[in-house]
C-alpha cells in the first residue's frame, strides 16, 4: 500500500509539519499548456466533455508543479445543462444560460436522477484520472452548491449581487424552493457518481454564499450543503467533503458542524489568524492566500504565504488560495508560493 496521501491525512484531522497544497482553478488560462489544449478542443465546453483532453488539462498543473491534489476539470454549470438548460460561453463575457423563473420553465427540466447520460463524459474523465495520477496525488471531484448554481440558472448569467435570484426567492418562493430542491437532488446523484468513478474527496463551491443575509444564509447555503453532505455520507461514509461558503465572514464559525463537512474552505475575507481561532477548531481548513499575489509575486507573496502557514500550523490545514487563480497570473509566482509552503 502506498503511504496515505497528505491531503487525505489533513482531511482526517491530522496536523502535518508541512500543509499539503493545491490551488483553485489550477488548470486554467494562466498556463500556456492549458491554452494550447483548449484551442485543440475548440472551446471550453468541448474541453469539459472530452475525457482525454479534460484529463490532460487536469494533469498539467500536477506535472508542472507537483500539487498534492488534482481537481477534476469540469464546471459547476454542467449540472444545469444536464437538467436541460441551454448553456454557452460568450467569448470574454462568461457563461450564459436559458433562465428558469416560472413553474412552466421548471416543469421542462428533466428529473434529477436522469442527468447521467449527459454527464457520463465527466465520470469518464474521473476514471482516466484515477488511473493516471501519481500515487501521492489526491483526486478531488466537485459541484456547485445549490444556491450558487441557482443564481446562474435564474439570472442566465453571472451577476454582481445575485439580484435576480434574491428577487425570485422573495416573489415566488414556491418556484425558487422547487428549483433549489431539483439542484440539490441532482448534485447528490452527480457527486455519488464521481465518487463511484474514483473521486477521493468532493468539494461544494458556494461562491455566492456571502450575499445571503440573515436566516437566508442558513436556509439556502448551509442547509442545502448539509443535505448533500448527509446523503453522500450515507452512501459513501469514508469520502471526505470540503465545503466552501465563500464570503461567509464571521459565519464561517461553526460551519463544519452545521454542514457536516470534513473541511471548510475559507476565502481571503477573513484573516488566517481569525480562521485558526474560530474555524479550525471545528476541523480541517483550506485556504486562504489572496489570488492577487499570483499576479504581483515578490516579497509580499512570500511573507503572506509564511504568515498563513504559520497561523494554521497548530491544526489540520490544506494550503490554497482564497479564490481561483486569475488568467493574468504569472506561473512563476505559483512556483514561488509552493516553494515557500514546502521549504519555509
Ligand atoms: O478549479 C479547477 O481548476 C477545476 C475546474 C473548475 C472550473 N470552474 C473551470 C473553468 C472549477 C472547480 C470551476 C468552478 C466554477 N465555475 C465556479 C465556482 C468557483 C468560483 O470560481 O467561484 C463558478 C462560479 C463557475 C462558473 C464559471 N465558469 C464562470 C463564472 C466562468 C467564467 C469566468 C472565467 O474565469 O472565465 C467559467 C469558465 C471556466 N471554468 C474556466 C475554467 C478554467 C475558464 C474557461 C476558459 O478556458 O475560457
């Protein structure tokens, strides 16, 4: 048996002398080899649905940097597409979807357990990766959390304040709740299949959790993630789950227990010192270097990386950014971050 992987050890609650490291959006446009494979695929969605090429771009940052985890190359918006929404990426403008704001539109979606024909190529990518990854590298599967996915399905695109989703929640709670329910069920099916195909960990991205105010944060970010977590733990009790309620601020406190997650990913809206005192007490944390350091580099990158490693050094920690790396990042700054984490 290979020695147990460092990411899995941290997720099991172990404090390691050096935290394992991976990076959100580690396969992406800042890498020339990614841009080349994407051009070969034709466009982003074709890349997502081509198992060989999706596995190739997943492996690129592992080969270049030796990250401790690989994250499946796909997108959170493949689930709405599998449910029957139209999805396309307008060049330079981000995702576009057909919108769901009425009962009639909701009725046209397909059942939550009928998504697999559409998503089969993704499970194929997972299978390829579990065969090809180095023995020490952990394979992470993922999905969007229901609130974040709903914000795109309701607005038909990314929105700065998630206004259309908040509006539907207020004006037509029945349709909003039914949509959240459909996404939640589909996500359970999707992540179960990823685990069966070889994902060793799964992560839920609630990128827009921060815009939920008052009870809505509990009702629409935490509770749906808790429902998915409970269902997955029931079927796959040994698979660790990472939850990322981005922008939760002080509400990160207690998130492990409220969600039932093995790890909570924190963004850079809280300091590592605060998160160590208030979040890491509940279990493993992942985070939380500002992604802008991957653009600017230098002494500030080194000192902030050291500060985060140090702040989290008394408990289980997986080093990561606070959000995804951006296309304007310098690949050399990524290497500098990794060297700083591993060599001090
Ligand atoms: O992290 C990884 O490397 C794994 C792959 C991954 C992608 N998207 C690839 C991608 C993951 C985990 C995601 C998650 C995702 N997708 C989220 C949640 C995390 C977050 O960033 O908040 C969201 C909100 C999306 C939806 C999405 N996909 C948007 C808004 C965009 C356009 C913005 C952009 O960066 O261009 C995408 C496209 C996308 N997803 C790209 C990649 C590598 C860029 C596509 C390209 O190559 O042009």
